[in-house]
């Protein structure tokens, strides 16, 4: 039971954890990508730790890259998958 006249509206949201990648750090991340275009997410995370003295997860690095408009690209130097044989032999043929 509630007291007569009590306000039952929800309380305002209390906020959340402060952002680790603010605007200045996002600019630093963009600079790191320009300086090291072939760096992996883990390597970018380590570079951020060294230069900005912040510890973030790989997911945070990825979300930061998405915020500043970077997309995934496949490296042309990466080895491709081996070709698959398209011929299938029937069970009785040699």
C-alpha cells in the first residue's frame, strides 16, 4: 500500500559510467589509424594504452572506430582460402 498523495513517477536516470573515449581520444584513435593503417584492434588498444594512458577493451576500440566513421576492410596481403574442388566423384567411379 502507498501513502495517499505520494508521487509514483519513476526517478530520473542516474547516468552511467563516464566515456573512456571522449572526443579528444577519438581524434587520437583516428590519428593512430592514419599512422598505422594495418594495425589490428588489439594493436590499436595497446597504442591507446601507451599514448593516452587508458585501458579499454577491444569492443570499445571497435565502437570508437565506428563513431568516427571507419569501416572494416580486408587486407589484400592476407592469404586467401584455398580453392575448393568443384568436382565430386560418384561412389562407384574411379
